[in-house]
């Protein structure tokens, strides 16, 4: 069964090997072992639902709890501490457009707010109900899960939008096709969620981001239906598909999507290369991207991520073998790992030439090819890694990630400064930001998505959960006395996330390359879109949803 207060299926765990625990303890200290709130305790405190009766509604407390929060760090703090705050008053499971229309109508008549819900894997607060007088109903779209049509001549597949990643691939693979969209949340995230958040998959360098795959579809809005026919290209004014992409449940409910699919590839492999340093690795991946060489992914870790990934992998013998061999070849402490995927629709010379050309660029920048064992390990654990967050939390560590994209000329300085403010964010007040408490933060980064003009930067950071609130010596929001340790864990995150977001904005980076805006990034959106741009987005929202029924407070601050 899916965990209610963490990631994934509770039958799956990702144990932390003893050597990895020692690695973390040496870097950020021993994590405190703290007890989480029990399911029973949280359920006992859920307030009564404020909804008028409707045949499609569930007001079951566990249903409401399971739809109250996503996967952001504030969500984890809330769920694990049992201090969830606001719950949806009910959950509905529409199974067709008519059900969706009936629920939109119900919401308009009763003054209820509706939150579209795909897989609930948002990491920026997209699906959280907010405090307020109006009742809140979450629309879980998981029953909209059918493949409706596969047009093999046009290579277009029409799916209902509540379908999750594995089911999409299962149904397409059975017919010899693939979508190739693999976000790390693949196990649970859904087609509608991907479109509504402008998601990017791990192999989007080859298959394209969701905006390249989304050809059209159907949206139910409070003012009626919007059909988006699939044109291969069109000069008929601005593209309305682009309006729906990234709409975060504010304009309507996407009930169907038409997707560009491909035949299953005949060849696919994942290779590991090591560079002497991050700068040469970055120069190599830029050259490959700008030459348009057809790999399927490139993920370039910096030196600390390389060391940490190998340390946490749990595969001690492989890691020791790799470390010894690399040091012998003078790939020392600054070594950086590149995982490069190679995917080809047709096996043959033309495909192999692309890979050979990329290898040549890597070699010219001092990169060392180590074959496929590390790449195979990466592929095997690509959807398992998020389970490590459960283990880390239980060992006293909070883990979060953030991301941006900037032009190539800004990639290295933006990555460097973002990590610096996080690394120093909880340090001693005399040397740090003034929010410090003498805590160390482990922070590292990789370049995750490459384009001709720039790259996505993905930053991961870990810090210790607060054992008690008195650890907050310089808290700006109170004395610390009497507050819960969860408040202090959250405050630490606010300090780090705020500092990093400000650096990203100052470097002209997007506040999100792939996770979207939700609640956590909304304060930074105006810096990116400008006042006029925000007015345009707000006008679109008012046009589709004049009564403000849909997902208040997300994307646009209400
Ligand atoms: C461990 C982990 C790894 C992740 N890795 C990636 C990654 O590699 N790439 C990436 O892009 N993201 C990633 N994410 C973020 C998240 O998975 C994506 O934002 C995803 O697209 C959300 O999909 P969902 O179905 O879970 O949507 P939800 O979280 O349920 O909803 C997200 C938003 O979309 C809206 N929405 C959902 N369905 C619909 C619909 N049918 N119509 C209208 N609005 C809708 C909701 O109202 C909400 O605003 C990751 C998250 C986690 C927890």
C-alpha cells in the first residue's frame, strides 16, 4: 500500500548501508531519532467535513488525509509530525467528462473550491488545500485511466489524463510503442499532472519534454469544454496547448491528452564516464548538446555528488573497485561522473556513429569511458532512489532538491552560488547568513537536462532534522521556546530554500525547470514573467474560472 506520510509503496525500502551512514555522520553529524505521528493520531484530529451531500463524494477521513499533502519538504514535515493543518473536506473520483462537469457545477452552486489531483507527487505544494471559509473538494482523477485510441499512422495516442506512468508504458509497449517520459516520480505521477506542471523526464533530451509530447486534448473548465485538436504545426495564432501546459489546475481539468509516441527503441544502453573536474565535464556536455548529437540523456554530477552517489549506492565492492581504478588513472578528488544514455529507434551504423561522435567529444575533454556497469546500476535504481528519502528521514535527516535552468554562460556560476548559500545557510551567525545555528548542510548538484543554449541545474541538499526547537538560536520568528522540533526543521528549510531561490532569480534563472510553481515558487514568479505577464495569466484564469473555483493560491497568489 502507498505510504501516507512518505514516498512510495510501504513494501519497498531502501536501506542505508553502514558505510553510507558513517559518510553522512562525518559530514553533517548524527541525525536525531525522532518519533513520527501515527496514522491513528492524525486521523483522530481531522475536523468534520463541510460539504453538502453528493453521490460522487467521499468524506472518509483517511481519503481526506491521503489527499491533503504532496511530497514537498513542508509536506513531509506536516505529515510526519501530524500537524497537517488543513484537509480537503472530501474527495471525488470522477470517471468521465460528465462526472467532471457535474462536480464543477456542484462547486459553482455550493461555493466549493476544487483541487485537481493526479498522483499527488507535487514537490511545491500544488495540491494542498489552503485555510479559508470555503469547503474544499479534491478531484482525484485516477479513474480516468484508459488508452482511448492509438493512431499508428500518425503515431498519436489518446489517453485519459489520470493514468499513471507505468500504465501508459504498459499499454503502449504492448502495441510496440513508447512515450519515453520518465520523471523520477514515474511510479505515481500522471499524464494530467505532467501536462499541468510542464514536467520533464529523465530522457527528455531524446524524447522531448511533456510540451513536445502533448499534441492536444480535452479540458473541462468552469465555463465549458475546451478542445485542443492535434495539429502537427499551426500558424493560427497563439498555441492554446501552451496555455494549458503549466496551468497547475487553475484553468480547468485536463481529461484527455493526445500524445506523440514512438516505436520502442531497438537499442538502449547507459554508460558512465569520469572527468577530471566539473568544468571539463560541463564543456563536454555543452559541446555534445550544441552539436545536436543524439544521446538520450546526460546527467553530469559534480565532485561531491559523484562521491556521495557512490557512497550511498550501497554497492561497496563496486565503489571500492571504481575508486581504486580511478585514482590509479589520476581521476582524483575532483572527479565527476557523467551518465549518458544512448537510445536508437533502429539498430545500425547511423545510430552507432552518433554515440561514437559523443564519445570522441568526451575523450577530447579528458573523459574516461568506464562501460555500462554504473549505467546499469543507475537504470535499475532510477525510480528506487526516492525511497532513500524515507530511510534518511527516519535516521534524522531531511532531504530536499531544487532546480533551475540558465543559459550556458551562467551555468557554472549559478550552480556554484546556489550551493554556497545552501552550504552556509545554517552555519554560525558570525560567518553565515545570520540565520545560523552551527549546522552543516551537505549540498551537491548535477546538470540534468541539456539544451543547445543552456542546461538544467539540479541541486540536492541534506541537513539534520531539529531534535528540539531550542536549537533555533537566532530564529527570526520567535524565541524557540515551546515550539515543536518540526517547526524548527521547517524553518531550516525555509532559510535554505529562500536563499537558493533568491540566488536563482538574481542569476536570471527560471524558478523551476521541471517542478512547477505551486505554492513554494509563487512568490518568485513575477520576477520571471513581469507585471504585464502576470496580468495576462491572471486574465486567463478569470476568463476560464471567473468564480475562482479551481485550485486557489497555486501558480498565482490569490
Ligand atoms: C520523488 C520525486 C521525483 C520527481 N521527479 C520529477 C522529474 O524527474 N521530473 C519532473 O518533471 N517532476 C518530477 N517530480 C515532480 C512531480 O512528480 C511532477 O510535478 C509531476 O508532473 C506531478 O504529477 P502528478 O500526477 O503527481 O500531479 P499532482 O501532484 O497530483 O498535481 C500537480 C498539479 O497538477 C494539477 N493537475 C494534476 N492533474 C491534472 C489534470 N488532469 N488537469 C488539470 N490539472 C491537473 C494539480 O491541480 C496540481 O496543481 C518529482 C516528484 C517526486 C516526489
